[in-house]
């Protein structure tokens, strides 16, 4: 076996049952990029980034993600169509086959870690079939120093083999692709899919178990940034609702764009990079993300303009879920290490496909808990297999797909945080439609206008909330949902703040508001037995005799 790169002298893949011909340990991003091009697996864009195609799978496949059900997880994991069980016996069979698959191959290994807070550091070793997948891990996970690599041992291991396909009859999977998490053996196995996001979300799911269940730390699917005065803001929302865009504020330091923990006095990033959607990306709209696409970044599933190596960001022919991965250091105002204090403002981002919810509203504690558990938003085209346009959905804690525990466990931890920090303000932001439902109303603008100094209405509302400008204005309750609506906001037309004013038919707005409220109440039925009176009283009104 030939080896290259930097590693812990005692590191040995044979203990995993892997006997490759060539192993590259912790290669530089430049070397991984060059190797990808050499193998004809990618090309270099005119921005200097590496561009690849992930093949058949261009998004997560949630129906093919499994968790090993054993003595450790049997009574702690929330078994459902989200957390699908697989037996330890099937895991062992597929493990033996996937490790044998690597024999006599050239493979790439990366030592990394998750959690910027040293108290919660999780060391990770990733074994990849392709060099560009290893580059993704360099970009997205936290990067140890060379000295740390030489002494680091993994807490968890990820084995990713896109070319290995499962046999459902033999391996207990649904089809040929799979992601399997084993909390006892501390391993993640990924096969049949080259979509890199499966690795990122695999570790997120692991931390969503370890931190709340074993350490009492709130894990969150959110982005975070910090102002000049040290004020931290959190942005909750599913992919495509604006987390990355709205947290990439040139006037604030970025802590992270997707996954965080909240411990005593500490909000910390799980990751060392960003994985941003780039469909319709332009420098004018999103200058920070655009400028991050350079050497060492990885662009996925895009195309080029004719006869060039200029990325056509407007082209969604491969997928609407085009992505770019880059180290957080590519953001000029990124905070490193990626740690801040307790948050001052929390924003729930919802893409309301019905055009009912307010552009911005302030929530009391009960409403915050109700909205958090509900997690109303929309699945955005391309983020999951089969989703081609926005679909209204309820995703508990704004990340149900990534929660191994019951959603109320995370909600309880958030409730405790709000009790401990009563000055924290919670806001609901609609980044979806106004003036009518999807196909009729206008999509709320969440991106910067061509002038980098002029902010969109959504950005203006968020900035006003963070600066305390909304502390000086009057509010009125929404008739159906009860949320407090500001009657004015700097740089925002007042008529936009009251959603019914944007509808041609106000009676139709009221009718649709009650219909959406009924959907909230129906969805919450599964959680009602475990919710306290304060949360239950925060439910929206339902039309009588409906």
C-alpha cells in the first residue's frame, strides 16, 4: 500500500478492514483539485473554483437514511419515517461489503472535526472514493492544524463510496443508495450517491443526538452572526428560506450559515465552511457568496455558458439545488473561531407559499415555542429528490429531517433558554409570498439590490429589529395568528407590513388565513399532549363552524 500526505503515525485503515492500493491522507485543497481534474472528474471555472457533477443524486434522499436500532438507540431515538430503523446485522453486512469495495483502490482520507467550542469538539475521519468529495470535507468541516493531525484520533468515522450500490434484499435498504448512522460504533456509511450534502447532514444528525441527549446542549438548524457590539442573532429555516443570504451581512461577522449549538454563554458553529445554494446567483444580488467562489471552493451541478468556463448560475437544468461549498474564511467578515455569546435576537424564517404570514412579526415566549415546534415553511425546489416547486410543509424545529430525538426535546431546551434569557427577542420573518398565494402573489425579496448599500425590504426589517429600531414603533396583533405586527419600519413601505393590505380581496385574505390556521392546529395535534398551557394558548384562531 502506498501512502502520501500528513497523518497520525498510528493511523491505520486496516483496523477498519480497508486494504486500498493507494491512500492520500489530508491532501491540500490544491492537490485535491488537481487530482480531480487529472481524473476527468471536474473542471476549473473562470473564478478558480472546482466544478463537478454529483451524478444521479443532486440532493438528499431522506427515505434512504437509516439509523441502527440497538440497545443504545432503541428507547432514545424517535423512530418514524424520519428516523428509519435498520438492524445491527444488516449494518455489519453492508459494512463488510463497503470496506471490501475499497480494496486495491486509490482513496482519500481526511481528518477533521466538528464544533468550534473546544468543550464539544468531535473529531471526524472521512474516507472518500473521490478526491473532490474529500475537498468538500476540507471546505465544510473544521480543519485541524498539521500538528493536531499528527496526534488526532477519530471519535466518528464516515465511509463514503458513491460507486458501491446496496442490494436491498441482502442489505436491508430501500434501494441501491443509502446513508446509515450507527451511534454505537460511531460510524456513518454512505453508498450509491455522490451528493456531498449527505456527509454534512450525517454529522449534523449525530450532533443532534449527542449534544441534547448526552450533554443537555441545544443543537440548532440555524445560521448565526454577530454585530459590532457582540450581539448575536440566530436565523432558523430550511434550505432555501434565506438562512445563508440573510446571515451574510457585510455589517456583521458571520459565525456560521447552517448548524450551531447553544451552550451556557456560547453559540458555536458545528462547521468550518458554508454550503450555499447558488441558483440565480449574481455578484450584485449576493456579493459575499459570489466572492467566496474562488480557488479551493467546490461548485456542484452547474453548467457553463456556451464555449466558456463561466458558470451559468441561472441554469437549473441539472437541478435547482445547485450548490457551492467553501471554507468560512472565504467570507471576508467571518468570525474565527466561530463562537459568539448568547443571542440577542432569534429569527424564524418561513417561506409562506400562501402569502398569509406577516413580513415581520414579534412573538412572545408561548408563540415562539408554538412556532418552533410547528416549523411551518416550504420545501424549496431541488433540496430533496422529487421536489420541483415550493410545497407547504411543517418541519418541527425547522429541521425535522435531521432530528434523531423527538421534536419536543429540542423545544424544551429552547424554552429553557428563553426562560434563562428573557431579554431575547424572537421574530417570525416571511421570506415567501405577499399579496396572494404562490403563483399569484409576489415572492418576498430576500437578496440585496444591485447597490450593495441599499438593502432589500426583508434585510431592512431584520436590521431594524437587530438595531432596536422596532422598539420605538407601535405594534398590533394579527387577528388570526396573534403575532404582533409593527405598524412602521425604516425603509419599508407601511402597507407591506400588514399582509391583508397587499391582497386585492381582503375577505379572501381572511378566509385563507383561517385555512392556514387550521393547518397549524391540525399539525400540532401530535404534540399537544406534551405541550404546556402557555404553548397551547399560543395556537392561532380557527374559524368557528368551519
